[in-house]
C-alpha cells in the first residue's frame, strides 16, 4: 500500500500499529532515533528553534528523540536562549 500512512495500513489490515512500525524498523525502512545526541546536535536544535522549526521537524531532521528536543527547548527557554 504505497503512499499510505502506518495508521491507514494498520486499520486496513487489522494489524497493530507498533507491529507494522517494528517491521519497518527491522527492514530499515524508517530510522530509529539516536539515543546519544551531542553538543553539536544541541546547537543545531537551538538554531532551528530560533528559525521557527517545530520540535517534530527538528527531531526528524537530526534523528533525535522528540522528548530530548522538547526537554532542550524547555532548558533553552529557562536559560533565556529562546
């Protein structure tokens, strides 16, 4: 089902979303977020936030977990960088 979302495929075939996502990861069809971001990632995140990019877009572009991006954003705001 080319061009369909995982949610659409899940509903169509009656297969749980996470099962399909696991298959896709196993086959290398999607990237899994890195768990070891570095200082350069943090700097790029700050720059992108200042450009108005969303946490989701930054997460996808840098391949970093979205919860990490959200936490960094809170820290940047608290420390006056945003």
